[in-house]
């Protein structure tokens, strides 16, 4: 399936996903994406055609300074940082060149591997942060407030790669819209397909600086998503509030009226 935007990684419309009660997410309303600094003129036309009204940026201040969103006239830009500061494995520096990115990535792997050489285990340990810390919950709650705002057009939300912070945000949103858990995981795991070419390019570049295959394997796991990562987020939310419904109501502010309004806005 073609990426929605040629200049933004992992960009896709959530339209067409089915809910448990037979409804369907509207096309052209909810767009998840990676960083928007390299949008092309055609991408801008695509977003204008979708009547894009709001962009919600999940990145840290530093990430936004490094790679500011390309501004589109008439679009409101909202900052909802999900992590308070740089979080290795979640927030991502985006250097100017692939070679510089490879050097930084290998250095990151060398720093992280002494803690645990299992990349999957390290990523699993990060996902509870995204649903369980007061800072993250407050900003995902602000994201839901934006989703509930009346608008005649699309909302796009993004982080750097569109996989972890956006992956969890999408899982919360689809849960609130009553999408089956299996379908939530299916959308989440689609990131591996969408980002596969970029991951392979990164690994080839990193090969010049890595000292071992173990380092490359570790980088590979950090650059992908895995069902166990998102499962850790769901488990944390449910442990904190008893159920996903309890988490959405008490942590995200989605009472019965707000949940119904969300469905009115984004389902057909």
C-alpha cells in the first residue's frame, strides 16, 4: 500500500477501519504520520485536498527545533509532547545526513546494550511510560480534547517515525472508537511494512560503524514495532485503571458523552 505522503514516513489515513458495532472510521478525517519537515508540494496539495485543519505534534521541544513541521496556510499546529525530554528508543534525533544518523544510532546502541542487549525487552520497558506517567497521560488527554473539537476537515497527528508515540495514541483512539483489539494490533504492526525500506537503509549505513552483528540486531529491534510493545501499554493502562474503559474515562476524560461525541465525529 502506498504511503499517503511521499515526504513523511509512515503516513496513513485511518479511514476504513471497522468497529465492533459495525461502524467504519471515516476517510479523510484522521491521519497518523511521522515527521512533516520534508513534505513535498504534492504532499501539501494532498493535505489541502483533505481539508487539513489541525496538526498535533507529539515530539519533544528539541525534536521540533531540529525538524520543524512544514507550515501550511490555514492549519492550526498544536504541541502535545508525550515524553518530557529525550527518551532513547522513543524520541529520535534526525540528523541532516544518513551517515550522521548511522553514527548516532550506533552510539545509542552502545550506550543502551549494557543495560540489556535484548532490544525487544528494552522497547517493551519503554511503552508503560507512554500510558502510565502523569506527563504522558496529560498530553494524550489534550490530544483527545483536540479530537473532540468541532472541525470541518482532517486532523493529522505525528511524532518522528510515527511508530511509538503515534502507535500508542492510535491504539487509545481506536479503543475509544470501539475497534477490536486484534484490528488495533493490525494497524500498529503495519508500521513494520511501511518503514521496512528505511530500516534497511539505516542498517546498511550502521554496518560501517557497528562492531558486531549484535549491535545491528539491537538497532533493528529499536527501529521496528512488536506486538509485545503495545501489549505492555495495554497491560499498564488496565493495571492502573482496572480496564481500558476505565483508563479512557478517568485518565483521558472520555465520559459517556465524550465517547459518544468522538464516535459521532469519526465514524460512519
